[in-house]
């Protein structure tokens, strides 16, 4: 189980994931929240769940964004 409220489900070589990380970093820094990246290819269940949707950003286990990180939506979820 993650200790961070915010988790970015990602995979190696995903350009959308690469673009999402700075967005998540800004929103989490502004909210004072920790975050982490989880590579879905390391877990068969996560790969089956998120394969076509990465990056998926969750807050407290609830998906907030898919495919593109929406900074405003993430900030609202963290408020």
C-alpha cells in the first residue's frame, strides 16, 4: 500500500507519462503532498487495469485524471 496520497500509474517509454510528471509535481508541491510513480508493467493486475489509460493519477486511491494530467483537477482533489 502506498504511503503517498498521490500516485501516478505509468510505464516506461510513455510520452504522456513523461509530460504528466511535472504537472503532478507542481500540484503536489503547492499542496504540500507527497507523490510517487508506480510502473504498471511491474504488476500484472495493474497492467491489466491501466494498460491503455496511462498515465492515471489517483488521490487517496481514486482516479482523478487519465491520459493527460489536469493540474486544476488534481489541485481540486487535493484541497
